């Protein structure tokens, strides 16, 4: 049985940062199969840190640069993931993941909306699935949007508040990051790692986490 980690969050909430940090455990796959395989083979934390630091633009230059740099679950699963999120059949989802599966790693996949979440749970119904919701603090979400979104006037759409509340009311999650703001405290990552049985030393990821937090400060 494969281990699937579904992380549901509104864009800007910091869900990929959580997954990148968990990758230092070597028990949660990096969101890019090339990097994931190389890290697993070589056990090179400096390599992983370099790859993840490259996803963070120079401070103050996030608009238009953040999204082309970041890794996401399509780089891990391939484009057939789009079909799965749309509720369609997909036949090649596992082709690059055999080594990660053999090493009993959690395979992360991201949901950005209710349809994503429902269809992912349905597709992975026969696997071991653990679900996570990231509920950001509104201050952090607004900060992330202002620093990353390309439009000059982009800021938090307060309809997002209603979306977050509905998501939490409509679904049961195994773990919820509540009022998540990594600028204040990242210990909820340690709490999640204990639930996943992937406990690890956060110091391993400190260069990456410090750079991410500094970008958002």
C-alpha cells in the first residue's frame, strides 16, 4: 500500500514550504521526482538545500519570480495529475515513483480546492492516505500575496476567509495547521512529522527555513 500525503491549502498559505521542510526527513518525497531520486540516492543535504534555496527569489523581487521557481506536485507526479484532479482516469501516475515507493516514502500531492480534494481522495482510495489542511493566519496570507503575486494591487481577497471556514467545516482532516504563520513559529511541522512517523531534526532544514522566513519578513 502506497503512502499518500494530501495537503490542502489556499494558494499563498505556505503548504509547499511545509512539504519542502518535511523532505529533510527523507521520508517525505521532494515535490520534484528528479530531485527526490537524487537526494534519496546520494543522501546529500547540501544538494537538497541548494535546490530549495533556488526556489526563493532575492528578497523584494518575488513578484513574477516566485511561481516559475517553485516545485510542485506536477513535477513529482507528472501532468496526468491534472486529469485526476478533474475526476478523470489517469494511467501513468506512478511511472517515475517506483524507487520512492520501495523506500516507503510519503508521496505528497496538493489540493487547492474542494474538487481537487474530493477527486484526489477518490483516486487514492485504496492507498494509505493522510490529509492535512493549512489554515493560514490572515496576516501571513496577505503578506505572501503582496510579495509573490505579479499584480501591483494584489492583496488578500477577504472572500478567502469564507473559503477557509467552509473548507474546515466541510471536511475532516487528519491534521490541521491552525493560524499558520511560519514567521512566528514552525513547530507545527514537527507535530505533523510525529503524526506521520517521520520525526527529524529541524536544524537540518534551517538554511532553507530561515531564507523562506526572511523573504516574508
